[in-house]
């Protein structure tokens, strides 16, 4: 009897699901890295343009939301 025919696969996700999960995790990490920083060398000086920049306020959250949407897609994608 063929062993491959009798052996059932117990994996929940396929290879493509894991690839999509890695892509989503990479986007979430990239969003976190885009949000990081903004520390001033002098603690008495507040640099508003650096803290509230386009990269930290707009771009990073959009990248993270796309990452979470990719993760949801990876979870529900049929393998």
C-alpha cells in the first residue's frame, strides 16, 4: 500500500499562507521602524517637525494597517 496515500496532512496552512504571513509581519515591522525615532539631543528642545513628520504620523500607520490586512488575508486564504 502506498504510504503517501494513507498519510493525511495535518497542517492547517499551506506554504503560500506562511509566505503571506511573513510578508504581513515584515510590513508591520517596517511600520514600527518608520515610527521609531524623533529623540532630540537636547531634552529642553522640542522639535515639532521631527516628531509630527509625515513619515511618523501618516506613512507608518498606513504601512502597519496594510500589514495587518495582509495577515488577515493569509489566515483566511484557502491553501
